[in-house]
C-alpha cells in the first residue's frame, strides 16, 4: 500500500510540476542592426549542437525554449556576421548584427578610378564572384564560365575543340561589320582578345565560296586567362555603364579583378582535378539494309556491305573519330598572405586536356604574382603579373570546299568501307570522299602555341586628407604582350595531297604573331562632404592606349620528301597583316550623393585615335545617371520587411571603330615577268567614315526583402547604334566592288530580370537560389543602302538579311511563297529569351550546386544535315516526319527542297542544359585536428560536371556550335564542326 501511494505521488508531481522535472528555460530577445539601430527580421536562432531553433519575427523579436542553462545560441543572417552567444540566464537579449565584410565590400564600377556601393548604383552591372566562377566546376576557359550566370549575355561556341573559341555578345547586336566582342580589362590592363587564323584556307578553300569570314577555327585569346586567379568579374553590358571607356566600349566591357593576399592570413592551397571529356551527342548511323544500300549506293556497294556485315566489320566511323574519352588533369598551387604593409598572392596552374578526337588537346601553364605594398600611410602601390604558356591542337574541321576536312569527309563515309592502315602503316584511299578521315586525324597537325605576359601596376597617393575633404592621385599602367605561333602541317602522304589526286604534294603553313599593347592613365579624385551629408566626388584624368599587332603567315606547297620547313618546298607565299593604333583621351565625372537617398552622376569621355580619318579629332561620349533609394527616407520605416527599394535611370554613349581596311584603300602586291606591281582588292577606303556611335537609355528597379534574403532587379533598355558601318556595292566603272559607308541605324530593346533568394539559413542547412531572365529584340530602323544578304552561304540554303524594319539577325531564304523582297523569313538567330537557374545547398559538410540554362528560340542554319543527306548517310534519312505528304524520308525530302525552299535547313536551336553541377564534401574539423597534428585547415573532396544533361531537338551535334568566327553577329551557321563535349571531374583540395 505504501509503494502504491509513492507511485501516485510521483505521477501527480510530473503532471503538476513538469518545469521542475525538465528544468526548461524560455529565452527571449530582439535582433537589430548595430550600425543603424534598425530591426533585422527573420534571423535564424539555433541552440548550438541541437536541431532546436526558431526565427525572429518582422519586428526582430524571438523566443526559444531550451532544456537548461547555460547554453549557446547561434544567430545567423545573410549579409551579417554569424554570432554565437553564451547564455547563462533568461534575461531578455539584444543581438546586435554587424554587416559582413562581403556585404560591405560589394561595390561596382562608376568611373575609371572609382566604384560605388551596389545599393547606390544607377546601372545594371552584373558581378560574378570567384566562387560563382569556379566554385561549382572548373571551366575549360574564362569565357566558358560566363554561360547562364547573368542576364544580358549570349554566349556561343564557335568550335567544340579543346582550348575554347567562344563568342560573347552583350545586349544583342551592336554592329553588322564591326567588332561585336566586349572589351576585356584585367587589373587595369587592356587585354587583346584576337582570333588569329592559322591559314587552313589554302587547303580547305572555305573562303572561296559563300562568306569569306574566318572559318579556320582559331582560339580567341581570352582563353589564355586562368579562371582560378580571378576574384571578381564585373560586366558593363551597355553604353550607359561603359561610356567611361569611350571608343572601344560599344560591345560592353568585362572588368576582371584578380585575387590578392590578406594581411595576417598566410594560406596555402593545393588542388588536383582529374577526369575525362566525351562527346555530347553523336548523330548515329543510318539504319542500313540491303535494299537501302543498293538503292542509294548501287550494286557494287551492296556487295561490299554484305561482305562487311557478314564478316562483322561494319564500322561506325563517326564514333571512331569522336568517341575518344579525352583525359583531363588540372593541378593548382597558390599561396597568399602578408602583413599590414605588404600583401601577396601567387599561384601556378597547369591544365592538360585531351580532346574527343585523337591528336587534339589543350595544354596551359599559368604563373601569377600579385603584390600590394604600402610604404607610407599616404602611398599604396600594386603589381599584377601573369605569364601564360599554352599549346592547342585544333584538328582539321568545319566547312571546306575541297571535301577534305574530317567532318565533311565523314558525311560521305559509309560503315562498310575499310579505311584503317595496314601493318606497314599505309592508309588506303577513301573511295567515297576526297580524304581518308582516319589518315587526316592521325597525320594532320594544326597547332597554336602562345607565350604571353600581362603586367599591370598602380599607385594610389593621398595628396591631402581633412575631416570632410580629401584628394587622391591614381596612376595606372599595363602591358599585354604575347607571341603566337601557328603551325599547320598537311603531309604529302595524305590522300588529298597526292599529285595523282590533284593535291598540292604537301602543305606547311607557319604563322607568327607578335602583339604588344600598353595603356597608361592618371586620375585625380576629390571627395567633399558638407555638413548636411551631401557628398561630391569629382574625378578627372588622362588615358593613353597603344596597340601593335603584326602577323606573318608563310604558306609552302610542294614539300620536299618529309620536310615541313617552309624553305623546303616548291612554292611559297607570304602574307603580312599589321595592326597599329594609338588612342588617347580624357575623362571627367561628378558624383553627387545626398544621404544615400539621391545619387546622381554626370560624366564625359573624350577620345581621339589614329584609327579615325582625322587622328586629331576628339569624339565625345557623355553619360548621366540617377538613383533614388526610397528605403533611406524616414517614411520607409513602416515597411520594415522591405530592405531596399531603388529606382534608377541612366544614359550613356560609346563608340565602335571602323573595321580594318575601311578608312583607307588597301592593295595587293603581284609580280608579272619579274615586274612588281600592286592591284586593288576591290574595297575602296573612306577617310571620312565615322565610328559607330551607340546611345543607350536604361531604366530599372532594385528591391530587397526580409533583410536581403530576397532580392529582385529589373532593367529595361533601349540601345541605338547610329552611323552603322555597312559595305555598299559600287559601280564596276569605279574600279572597286564595294566601299564601307555610314548607312544605317540599329536598335535593340531588351528586358533583364534577376531574382536571388535564401529560403533556408540554419546551422546545418543553407539553401540559396538565383534565377535570371533576358530578352532582346533588334531592328534595323534605318537603311540608306539597298537591302543585302550576308553572313552565310546564300539564300538557297538560308542566309542573314539586312533590311529596314526587320531584325538584324533575321534568317531568310528562297521560297515558293516569297515576300515583296523575293525571300521568306524562316527564323531569327536571336533567342526568344534565355534563363539561368542556379542553386546552392549546404548540408553540414556537404555542398551541392548546379546551374541550368534554358535558351528558348533562335534558329540556326544546319548544313551538316544537308551534306549527309546529299551523301545518303543521314541518321534520319529514312525516317518520315518532315514530308507533308508522308511519302519521302527526311533525307530525300530535304534534298528535294534544295533550290526551291530554304525552310528545311533553318532549325530551332533551343536547348535546356545542366550547364554545371558540383558535389563536395569537407572533412570535419575534428578529423582534421587529428590529421598530421592539425596541419590542414580544410580538405575538400568532390565531383563535378559540365553539360551532363542536354535536351534539344536540333538535328545535329549541338545547337551552339557555329562555323564562323567569334567576331560577328552571324554565328548561327553550322557546317560539320568539331562537336561539343561534356566533362566529368573528380577533385581533391588541401588548404593549410
């Protein structure tokens, strides 16, 4: 009885006094911004070491129940430093948040020597951090890392070959005949981004028909830059932001800042990435059978087919050529650190990538040393230096008019042919084409080797400082110098080089380019703040740029024996291209900031250049902008869930120099019977030709909610290019065929939207996401010359057409139902829109990030399918889904349209890609502490990939790859390119 009474007493005690038994405590408090005193809402509050947590409300109030005291609470919020508070009693807490260094340092460019907080910027300037650039997966090249990461850019590959070859266009078409690539500036140094051809046209004759554009598949030199060295990239997409760079800024400016050391933080990192690359998509074989072989190729081919089939030696030559799994290795070592006076960053990276085709690949070594030194309190100097050595083997691909490139030959190569070498290494001739693709792959060499130095220096000198005023002198200089050697060797043993086959008996093409650019600038920056918190920032300065590039190309045919030296040949020819230009100018700007409420800017750039008809004439490029931060006004306190709301407007102008050969008449030299002379090349120069002038008006709004956990930015722009430079036909009686003229106006209108959010921020799980959207439409609003076709292979196959009232990138062709101009529009290379979807998730020690890119609309001219159709080898040759009557297979139907309609050759180039994905694991600190006595601060293991999922209906290798070079808006033309690839990489990184 006594025991039962005791049990009842215990139960009653638990019911009536649970708090005594479990000793729980309820903690309350408020979260505020230490700098402003304003409430910080939606802060994550976690009891350390548990899953017990809560979130502060709109007014910053929180309440959390803990089992016992003392305990530790962890407070975290995006944009502020994380805090751990040891709580010993249940008194109300006031948590004062301090903005993180990353948030405080988030600035964007406003002048050649100044920057501004992003929250006060009046332009839509996109920024990409080091983590966004390389944190998910190492990109093959710098420009390849820009895909899908910000609105306003169209990035497309000119070739899938290792080493790059990309086209980057910002906010649509900026020129028809002139430069369309942005200006790249690294640590204040103007960077050359040339694509220098290796002279393959002597063999391919690609430029002898259709467009004479560069079809040699070269690398653009921005690929030399090591992405791992980069700390931040800012993209000035339009003239309203890029006007400060004047005559070179019409296509936008990409400003790159490399990494620097931090005082007191000596850090070493060693990383190794290893993996492979493989083709994104193979077209596949036609579904051959005896009836189809005989019908398409004849009786003799049928017998060969039966014999090869029965012997099990049918060969998929497409897979044989493109089926390699090229190994990738990337090793990087960096160390950085310093003290309050001197900081340094140094690193070396070696990359070795084999291609998906034998004997193609890319190897690069990059060395970097950055120094920052403050000898006195009022002087700061900096040095940025980079040496790059690269070697790229590009193969022999793309269009040709001799039927000899690997891609063109494959379109006629059937699986029953025997093209492999015999035991003596002798390759048989290909009866179905001008070359044996295996022999071409194995014996042809097409190499680019580059040695490059990029050096930049700066000095910041404080002339005086007072309580409300200061004056600073900023000096900058930069040098970009490289030597590029191109070597293209076509041995005389090749099928298409044999004299008996009408060949040239061996070809050796050797090119040498020497490039030297330097730039100098000096600026004075004055700040003055009144007693009413009105700040004036005035800057003025001078700039000078010098560009010197010399390319010599020697072509030798009729090689002696196995010699490849150009002096051991029956015939030699020499071409030289010299590019020399000097620019100088000034820049002035005034910025007015009233309490971060109103921020206004007015600036002017003046330029003169030796590339103008009058080298001493100044051209002026103004800019003006206004931003209004409504959240800084007193009335905004009532809307505490809105962190920021800003309206902005900006206007600016920028220039684009005339293309090479437009200002002055050029001649060719020739010799007849030993007499030297000159001949016209057909293009008459015009010294009065004006530079193209871009005028842009931009409107936008930026809003942030819930303490920057949700951010939105929207921009609408109108960009007009006046004095459009076009090539107009001349009467034959003039002795010329054409002349460059200022004869039109081009307009772009577009919308850019971006949304960034951090839905989850907790002790164990963090999730951030970003979505960007971009849409641009162009129109030729004025055309003073007759409409003309350009940029492809003629209206029979589909071509671009410049026509008043139409898009600058419309694709037209012949048709049974032509319009008033004699053609029908079948598409437009401009996408309907593009979107990027980025996610980053961190769970404890695991990091997962991935980027999807969606390009909707935009058409390509697909001529790879036409070539396979003409040769009866198309993978869908017998599939019936194109012919409206349901009678003809796709191959015969496309061929039947040749000469009557170009519609079937113009295809939708939409795609959805998993552009990047990365999964990493960080070994816990507790494990590291016991590993080599805590030598390592972090060890990171991971896997990543590029282009692992590709969804598109485009009937060829890839809707991105284009036949023509990077500089031009007509990139949507495809003729048997080097296919694109996907990459798989495993990583290990040590930090100590």
